[in-house]
C-alpha cells in the first residue's frame, strides 16, 4: 500500500472516530479514561498519524457504547466504500 493511500485511510478512520466521539459528547480525555487508551494516542488516531490495532478499536468501541463494527462502518462511509 502506498503511503498516500495509507494516509487517506488513516485520516478516514480518524474522522470516523472523532465524529463518533463528538456524537457521544465525549472529550478525548473522557474517552481515554473510559477506554484506557492514552489521550495522546487517541489524538494521533484522530489526526491520522497512527493505525489502531483490533484491541484498540475494541476498547474504543466499548467506551463509546457501540459495536466495533460501528467504527468500521463509519470509516467505510468516510472512505465512501461499497460493501
């Protein structure tokens, strides 16, 4: 995968995470507390700087009270993928 493609995908996941976090009216600090994922790492995810592991996606989803698939579905919408 080319770096530009990876960046686009990471940015799309970051937008999906940020949108869902804001929809749930949570700050990055609150999401960090509830998910036990470091706040700076959440910021890096939202800014498309890091790629989350499955365990991280699961922890974030639990803290957001959604299924992990909800994060992926939002990512797919951001990427405008047909599934």
